[in-house]
C-alpha cells in the first residue's frame, strides 16, 4: 500500500476534498489520509510515499520531519530542502537571468539590529546606504515587503522617502525589499502543479481579500499562452511542484510580482468553486502520479533547473 498524506494546519476544505478525491478513484494500492506523526526517528521512514506540505513554513518541527521523510524516499511536495533555501529576493534575482520581467527591486538591511549582533557586526555595510541611488532606481510610489514569507503580511505602499523611512522604522528586525510599483491593467494569479499544469485566474489584489477572485479579465489566447510559458519557466527553474505565480500586466507585458507561494491559498471560499475543483482534481492526479513512481530509499524530490544546472556547471543563459 502506498500512502499519500497531506500535512496541513487549520485549513479544512482543500485537505478534506483532496483526500476524498484520491480515495474516490479507488486505485489499487493507493490510500490518502491526513499525515499522522507519533514520533520522528532519524533515518527512519515516515511511511508515506507522497506528502503534500501545506504548513511547514510556519512549523519548523514539520520542516525537519519532512526532510527526514524525503531522505528515506518520500516524494515531498514541495521539496523541503529548496523551500528552506528559497526566498522572494533571490527569485527576483533569478528572474533577471531567465528572461522573466520583474519589478525593479532592492533588498534592505533590517531597521533594528538582529538579536545577538552589535554595530560591529556590520563593519562591511556602508552607513548611510546610498539612499538617493536606491530611490532613483526604484521610484515612488513603491512597495516595501519582507524578502521572505507571504500572506500579504507587513506590506507597505510608500509614496516618498519620508513615508518610506517612517514605515521602515516599524519593520523591526524584518529584512525588507523595496520594489517598483507596476501600475497594471490586468492581474492574474496562476496555479502551477507538477511543473506542467497551469490554471490562470483573474485576480484583483486591490479588492478586499474575499473578493479578489471576483475579477473578470478576458485575456486573448496569445496572452494566455505568454503567461503560461512564463509560469512554467519560473516553476521549472525553482523546482516547485505546487506554487502560484502572480502576474501584473502593464502595457501588455506580464511582470512576475509574487511567485514564491509554495502553500498557496486553496480554500473554496477564497478561490471559488471552479478554481477549487481544478486544484483538487489536478493535485490529486499529480499526487497519485508521484506515488506510483515513488521508490523507497531513493531521491523522489523535484529539483529545479537552477540547482541542476549549478551541479552540472551549466549556464543559465
């Protein structure tokens, strides 16, 4: 019996539907269930062929459990080693090398000194920073957001340098990015599963959270293909099995705004019935595909093109 587990937090509609969908297919030797953890022994199998990870970004214990499970052969979706190393600023940097349009972005040291550091810990950092150069490059208005993490937490729209400094003081030890504002005509949130299945959804980030999927943009077939190609390219290089990419279209050009969402919102009440049905069915089919191909004590993780080319000393270009 090959077990497919889903590791999740307080969300219910997607995990429950995902489990029910797999089990309703009655595939011989395949069973889906919520992950059950009684103990975690080093180098010992989790008992799962596949685990969909929806919560380890918030629970370090779960991330450690998943790395051990992967070492023993579990196909963890998403790769916990890459997810631990990844963050939004690097993704923007990578995009500049793989022909994906992104907003102009800089990374900023935290306003407050990190714990266990002093001024002497930053002898390599110029003070003050070249604020004039940074502001001229980014322009105003701009967005300031954490360089890692998600969920629209600690995101600020800043209108000028005084507004920037006033808000930066409130960010404490967070490492922030300052990013060019893309004034868009259309905006899309795109599921990507398995590096091959893409669902492009109209999205309006300026609406209240519960109304963001109410947008009704009508992209042409050519525009859909252009966005699909970008979404696949991003996920192939990052190596994510399950991710969402947000694209803002300015003058017809899709800019990747936020594309590090390895545990994306999949609640029925958020994404709507049609999108929910797509993500449940597609995730279930992909998990089954991974389970059938899984081999114990082998590496069954997905590794992105960036890592694979680095190992093989191949150029990104």
